C-alpha cells in the first residue's frame, strides 16, 4: 500500500524559500537583501537534454558546473529549487514544406496527448552572501552619532574686527575691545570675547634668548 505521507516527505523537508531566507526586499529583478544585511541573487538554470548528448559532452557540462560552484567560499550559501511542471506548451515552428510540416504536426499532436506525463524541469539557485555579518568592525563598533553642524556664535560677524584691533595694538584688552564692539551691534558676553582674544593674542613681551658661554680654564675670571 502506497502511503501519501511518503510522497510528500521530500516536499515538507525542503520547505519554502521564506523559511530559509529572512527576505527584506528586492533591489532589482535578480538581487535581494535580507533583514540581517546579506545580499543574494536568484539565477534560473535551464536543464539540458542529456539523452541527446554523448558522454564527453555530459562530462564537459558537469565540469563547467563544478568550476562555477568553486567560486563560492564558506561565506556563501547556495539554495537549489527545482520546479517540475506538466502540460507545458511545446515550442515548435511551421515550415513551407508540406511534408515536413505534416511530420511536425503529427509529432506535436502525439506529445500533447501525453502532456500529463511529460514534464519540464527548471532549476533556480538562490545564492546568499553572508560575508558582511561577520566583520567585527560592523558588529562591535558603536553606532556613530549623526554629524553635528558647528554652532554659530554671536562673535562670528565681529571676528575680523577683533583681529584688526589686535593687529594695531596687541596689548589691547578684551574690555576695551568690548567697548568698541558694542556700538556696532555686538551682543555677546565678555567671556566669549576673552576666549577668542587669547587665541589671537601674540606675546607682548617676547622672551629674551640667552647664550651660554663656557670659556676654557684660565681664559676668564670674575671678581665680586
């Protein structure tokens, strides 16, 4: 007795694509993203009619497929899905030659009568690249804060004027500069002005340089 659960076992074990891949969305017709940041592509592979190929041709196609699979390292996952459909439209052409056309129509009629037992096989490969999720710099680095724009200061429109006053007299104090800026519209405080003046101010009394002299014994002497 044939049990139905045995027939559906392979189908249940295979599962659906959304059970294997946490799909987020498609970038284009072939490329998609997952919720964990992986990138994947979908490839459709048309099968070959191996019955019409000799052993050498079958071996050549097999080696080509093996070489293509070796391109994927351990960061990639490969999912294979096979679609088997019956009652598919059989492609054919018509010819001007009546004998050839009659033979083709006869053959097509026979194949259509056997459509329930004739199947077309299509293979889809879902190739998933998981390399991004294993980079430590992405896993362990903290989330970068959004870049902040530098805040404008009340002193910004008057910085050129402050620099000009210090260039005329480097000893000018912040209090004097504040008095000169008030009439032209400066509304900031003295603390902000002093901080900027300290950045621009050059030393009023530059330090003197001394040259150390070390004469040889007997060349010089000192008397107190």
